[in-house]
């Protein structure tokens, strides 16, 4: 899409977000409530179906345009965590789902009749080491029976569908540790008491839950792609996830910079704006340049992903740089606002907490460094 279209998209998203100010988000944060009104507005505008092809009722856009949407949401002071999974989970289904699966689910998702907000991979003993997951799907005729546990799975209670990664062959029986994993699209509406969900209380309002599978039956027709190749399929979603979450961090960074530069220009102490002091303005300028540099890497990663790139180099680097830049900007904002940064009415402390998440999720930054060292620079594996 053209630069003009992207700017028009930014303007439209910004206008939508203007109806949901800090009071709205602070109330949701205080009550740990899901922002249904905001998500409904995004759905009605078609933004949550932006990656779904037009033939299925979506907008037919690329990851680059999805980046614009999420960046602007977070730059407005909102929280994309309420809805972003419906974008990045599309990578697994769109690239590896069958035509029948796409016809069955995508039109309903695009129309807002179905929500695909849950991405179930992480487990208590298998966080970043995905190949160690224990949730097992046993094949019984035309059905898989799933038993196991997932943790830090967000928006399960707001989802109709869930992308699930489970072992279908024990780890001890596969040649490569990435083998024997399969991906499924689970219809939570049919799960009954075979799926139990418990909320995890965290420092941010992200609807994180632990999920227990107690003999859940999943039709074999809901398996995405071939059995045993799910790790590769899930990575399609994870690479998109890292690019899109980098965009959220970039939006967060710009939120802090916008707020800090405005406040520093208006706030007067000792008869002059505090922004006249180099000790105030230089950190803001420094943080801004870091955010812009991260955006450049994000843009390249998004272009490559849209062109069919499957490696994780660009997505990982974008996520790393953007999360660090946002966190630097968050701390600069706290310093700029001083005591008022701690006050909920200003929104800084809420966004401060939200920005910290992406230093450790969806992949810890130290693992990104390991990935770059090993897979980009060719150095020996460190673990």
C-alpha cells in the first residue's frame, strides 16, 4: 500500500481512538475489565480483519498496515493488548490452513461474529523453550484428545476460537526436537467442561489466564497443516506477532515522547519551561531517536514478512529494539513528569507498566540476543 494510504489509515485509527481517552482506559485498568466497547469499535471498522483477504470479507491488507493500526492505537494511550492476537494468529491460519478451514472460519472472524483472540503455546515448564511443552494431543480416529496445561494465555474468556500447539509425538521419539508438534484451531464454544480457565492477576490489564485441558476432543479436521509440523506453522504466527508487538512498543514510545515534550514545554519552574533545560530535553530527544531507529528495523521486517520471508531475524530484532526504546521513553516520561507521573489521572504510570511487558514477552530479550548471535552472526549456540 502507498504511503498516502498508510497516512490516511493512521488518521482514521487516531480518530477512532480519540473516543476512548485516559478516563476510559484507567477505569478498565482499575476494574481489570475487558474494553468491550473499544474492541467492538475496532471490529466494526474492520481493523481486526485487516489481514484477512477480501475474498473472505477482510480488508486484504499486509502486516505493514497492521503495524500502522497497532502503533497508532498505543500512541493514543490505548492498549492494543485487548485485541492484537486476532491479527497475529492469522499468520498460522492464512499461510498453513486448508481452503476448507479458511472458508469455515475466516468470514465469521472478518464479520465480527467469531473472535480468535487466544494463542495457546506457553506452559509452566516451557516458556521460551517451546519444544519442551507437555500438552499432548492423542489421535483417536478422526479426533484428537488433548490433555495438559497452558499459562499466560490472554483473552481466552473473550475468544470463540483458540490456536493451540500440542505434542502429537513424544519428545523422546522425534529426531529433531522441533518435530512432533501439531497446531490446532480449537472451537472453545464446544469445549464445555473439558477446558478450565483461571485468571492470573498481573501488574497490567491483559486478561492473562491459565488453561487446563481435561480430555478435550478436537476434530482432526481442525488440525492446521500436517501432523508433527506445527512448530514451523506456529512460527508464522510468532514472527508476525513480534513485528506487530514491536509496533505497539513504537506506539508506546511515541506516546511517552509526545506527552513528555508537551509537558516539558508547558511546565514552568523557577519562571521558565523545564524543557529549556538540556537535562530535560536531551533525554527526550535521545529516546525519540531510539524509537525512530526501532521503527526503521520494524518497517524492514514487515516488508520482508509480507514478501514471504519465514526467518525470524527481522521480527526478533524489531521486537528487541522497539521494546528497549519504549522502556527508555517510559522512564524519560517518568523523570519529566516527576511526581505527576505516578498519578493515575495522567496515564503515564499505566502505560509505564504496559510498556515493561514487551521486554520479556512474547520472547525474552536475552533470547533475541542469543538468536542473533547464533542464527545471524554464526556464533556457537550458547545453551
